[in-house]
C-alpha cells in the first residue's frame, strides 16, 4: 500500500488512487471544479493544483535532513493537478503552502475575468461553487478593467434545461455526464480561447431521461432548470432528506420547500442506491400532487352529499362499518404507502379476520431502464411483500370483487380512478360501502361513503424498501395542520424561522390530514384493537421486532448507513465517504 504525506500528515492509500481521491478519503479537501468521482478525469479547470515532491535521500538510502532535523523534500518544478496525478509511495503533497495558495488565487482570477456579475439574479447564488471558492480561495479582487467577453445566454438545451454561456466555467462536467452517464453524447465545446462555449450538435436536443442531473453537477449557475428558474432564492427554502416515490428504485432526494409548498426535488448522493443521480420524471412529477388537489379534512356521505366531519369521528364511523361487515371487507393498499402504514393495516386486517388484504401492482415496462428507473412504479412493493402482503392488479381485483361482493371496500392510498383502471364505476356503484383513505381528490370520492384524509410521502416519517431491498428513511418536509415546523423537528428556512403571521410566506396551505398508520389506528380503536403507537418510531420498533427481515433496524441506523438492506439490521454495510460537490449547497443532513 503506498503511503503518502499530505500537509505533514501520513496517509496510507491504495495504488491507482489520485491525490484528490486519497485526500478526500482522509478528510482533506482540495478545491476543484471539473473533477467529479462519477466522471472521467478532464483536468481542465486547474483549480486542484498542488505542490508535489518526494523526500531526498542520502547515498546510503537514509532520508536527507535539514539543520532542524526535518526531512528535505525535492519538489517538482511545477505544480501538479491533484485530480490526475496518481499517488506513489513516499509522495509528499502540499495543499496549503504559499505556492499552492498563489496558484488557487491565480486560477480564480482567470475564471472570474469573464464571469458576469449575475449573482443577484442567478438561481445558483447561495449554493454556487464559484461563490464559495471566491470567498475561500481567491484574492477577492479583480485587476481586469477591460470589457468582458459576451456569449450566448438563455439557450434551451431542451424544454427542461437552460444554458447560460457567460456563466459557464468550461469544466466539461455536463459534456462528460452526457457522454458517460446519460449515454446521449450531444454536447461539445466550440470556438477557441476565451470565446469557447458549449453547443449541441446540430439538430439534437439534450433530453435524456436523466438530463437534469447536469443542473446540480454544474458547479456554477450556467445550467438552470426551466421548471425552477426564478421561483425562489435558495436561502428562502428549507431542504429535507427524503426518498423519491416515483418508482421502486427509491432515489435519495432533497425536498426544497418554501411557504409549505415544494418548489423542487433534487438528487441526494447515496452510493448504495442512486449514486448522485435521479431521473427527470421523478424530479418533475413527484411534487406537484403534494402541492395541489389535496383532500383536507374528513367527510361522510349523508343524504347523498359528502359532508365535513372531524377525523376522529370519521375513523369511528369507518370502524363501525368494518366491524359490522363481519369480515366481508376487502382492504386495498397502495404499493407506495410506508412499511409502517402497511404493518398497521395488516394488524387491523388480522384482528378483523377480513377476507382480503393486498396491494395494487403498478407495472409500466415503458418506464423501466437498465440504470435507475424501475418498471415497478410503486415506491414500496418490496417492503409490503416482505410483510407478507401480496400484490394484485386492478383487473384481478375487479374479478375478485365481482365474485365475492364484499360489504366494505377499504382503499388505503389506492385509487382505481387515479390509475385509470377499467370497470370501477360499475363496481363501486353497487351497495358496497366505500372507505376512501386518500391524499388527493379523484372520482373515488363520488362513490365514497367515508373519506379519510391521508398525508403524502412528503408529510410523514416512515420507511420505504426499494427494489434491491434497501430500507430507507423518510422525513417530513411539509407541515400539515397537525404538525408544526417549530415543534416537530421539521427543517426550517430563514423565512419559516423568522416570519411573522402577517408575512406572505407564512400563508401556505396546511392540509388537515394524517399518516395512513395513524388513521388505521383510529379505525382499530373503534373495533377494539388497542394499538399504542404514539409516533412512527413506535410502529417501526414493533415492526422490526416482529418481522425477521427488519430485525435490528431503527431510524437512527437507517440514517447513519443511508439505508440498510433487508436482513442486514445487525450488520449494516458501511456507506464510506460520500462526496458532496457543493458545500454551500443547502445541506439536509
Ligand atoms: S455548463 Fe456548467 S457543467 Fe457544463 S461546462 Fe459549463 S460550468 Fe461546467
Ligand atoms: S428512478 Fe424512480 S425513484 Fe429514482 S428519481 Fe426516477 S422515479 Fe424517482
Ligand atoms: S479538478 Fe483538477 S483540473 Fe479541474
């Protein structure tokens, strides 16, 4: 194993590692723009220049020492880039000395010569690597008095990504991402010298299903999201770690919230699951339904009209209906409810001895690929199956309902109309009692006798199990009428923290809704099943105690290890060093 010395510290590393990797793995940060652990090395920004040398030796092989007894270093005549220089045994690296700092200052001065003063209107401001380094690694002044070079601005690379040539620092991260990860090599450098910019090959669009990852990958504000542009300054938002519910992969995300509305989803690194990426569909689709079209408050049908009622009363009425049905109840779960929700549903079903409990399978082969996107569009099929609950399609279920004519259909997050399933108007028009425990308005309410308002993945604490068996933790990002940012440990932005009731940003809607497990516990109480769960932690403790595959897991460990694989609760796999590109980016953990 090669041993190197960085800034006087001896480090044992592996052969083939570059200086920047060896440093990062040992908690030493070398500034860089173009290097990224998931991409090939380009070596074009020069921000990672360091002084490299080796210890001088005497003729007898012993170390040569100066008058104070320190080993003498033979430095290479020029600085080397840490991202492309491999370690060798005995190498000495200086990342903080005068020459290294002078090189960093010079590189920053060059990069800023033509950079526009766009910060006041740039989406990246507040989370920009260039701003960050301008504070940490630059002289803080420019000697350039000439006219800056102008380049194309607001160029649409697709309907999702906007490119600003003047802000681009030509690191080529986006080009390498397009070539190496998105497998859509349509970007290239054109022109020469200080006129270099990036263009699409003629007649192409950068619209890969993963294209929007270049927005976070770009160290500056040259690439912005058409969906998010100018919606908010980042310091006005809170960021909460969560899991995308768009398919069974469970990509790790940060939920960006302002005024209790989700403004954007962005990928969060997890080497076990999604490395650094997420798909564009997950990013764009999985927040709008949390923001709009929500069921808020419970309702019951009286004289053919749904009338508002308290949630506890509605749970009680639902309990009466299922208790009176004598087991003729079919409980239909969504495949995207949490493990905790499914566990409590299973307990209630077992207590009542109902004739059917199952979750709805949602397969879409056109969505799946061989990278991240799974054709299983449920967030938690694997977790629900692990509890012993089987999947069923809407079609199979409709045959079963027609055959058995249950007295009560209890929908827990599942909604045949949201999934555009056939034949359900007719089935639900019969004399069956319909309990709709849902988060969003749909035609299901037309047939519902009782509506129970369910919280979404962004409002609950809980866990999903992904398609490879990783159990992952979800944290609430959006307040409900029953949770308060200040007292419930939710992330708070500056505005949340210091806003007064008469401020515009404190007026965001808070829906009156509860997690599925809590609604189910309310129903259980009415039928005589006393579940003493005060919070999701209690439910997960009971679940991990009872179900072998979850044994030994708890929320703390799930966060610490960024997920634990089923069956590995007592022996979780370490996550290692997780690379974070922009330190100024709002940190959610
Ligand atoms: S657009 Fe961003 S990621 Fe692409 S080369 Fe320019 S600075 Fe780098
Ligand atoms: S691959 Fe699946 S889990 Fe990942 S971002 Fe896309 S929809 Fe979400
Ligand atoms: S990070 Fe090494 S040259 Fe850019």
